C-alpha cells in the first residue's frame, strides 16, 4: 500500500484526518503523525512515507522548512507533498509549489477534497514507482539497452560502395514490416550476397540482420508509448507475425519485455 504521514500541529484536525479518511478503501495506509516539522522530518526518515500531508504554519519547524530539509537530507525518499494552508497564507503556498509540492488544500479541510488530492498523489507515487522500475530494468540490462541507445541509422557518404549501402538501408526502412532479407536486397542491388554482407558491416558497423532488428525494435518503442495499441498489434506493425518471438527479440535487445516497458512508461 501507499504510505501516508500527517504533519499538523492542530490536534483536532490531525485526528479528524486520521480517523475519518477511508485509508484502506483508498488503498492507502496511515503510517504516522507528527505535530511539527522537526518531528515530521524524523518520521520521514524513519517511515519513508510516499505521501506527506503537512500544514505550512507550525511551531519549532514549519512545513516549508521541513520540505526543504527533507530534500537536502533525504533526497532518496522523495515523497509527494500535499500542504494545508489558511486563506491568508497564499504566499507560503506559492513558495511551496517551487519546492515541488503537488497541491495544497485550504483550511478547513473538506474531506471530499482531501480524498481527491490523495488519489492524485497516489497516482503520482505509482507513476514514479513504474518509472523507477523501468530505470532499474535498464540498469540491470545495461549492455543491451546501451547498444540500442547507441544504435545510429546509417548516413550515406560519397563513394560508389556507399550508394549500395544507402539503398540497402532504404530498403530496410521501407520494407521492415513486410520483411526483407539480405538475399533479396542483394538481388535488387545487382550484387552478390557475400559482397553486400561484407560491405554492409564495413560501412554501418552492423550485420544486415542486426540492423533490421534494431530498426524494428526502435519503431516498436515508439509504438509502445501509445497506450491504445496492444503488444501483439505492435509486433505485427514492426514485422513480427509471432508476438512471442517479438517479445523474445525485444528483451534480447533492450533487456526487458514489451509489457514491462509499456507498464514502465504509463
């Protein structure tokens, strides 16, 4: 569950939020309460909450000071911040936005508005978790992912041999969906398969098959950013009739499956 910490110096308001908010129903868990910023900072270090709901004006250490101190001392925790303020404290709220506060609520706190803001904060937390998971997967599979990141499309240079490779790359770019083999390409160019194979690797740094594979995977990555396109559809759109084989190739190149990638960028 997503962990929430309340930092509020008014006991009645603090208890009201703690007792009346339907935490379990919202898939949240209240892990702690604090009555000032200094105590809140200690709780953040100890409990590592995903969301912190905090008042701005408090004794000992106010909410803005607590947020700034947390960013400086516990940068790895990065909770979503929701601040509470009175009508006369708008300038404080504006400063809070500069500190990365997601949203603020005016006192007296409306339970419906609090629930709505907490839902938004929870979604932010889940997005961050998915993003971190994706980054972790990329890191764990660094060599493959780096190879894809460093893949560069061939730019033709002058020379008679370069024209063959430029044409071959053009054929890959236009026929990667339906499929194109090095044999078919060599026949279209009027040269032998062996000569094209040696020339292609010499000019691009890739084998013909690898260049086609990287092209397809890069196209797939762009398509995976669209939440409305299904993975089996993407496989077909980049030239793989077997979605399982597409997933195998995608993972071999990037280090993670199309599903993991799609979930990670939602």
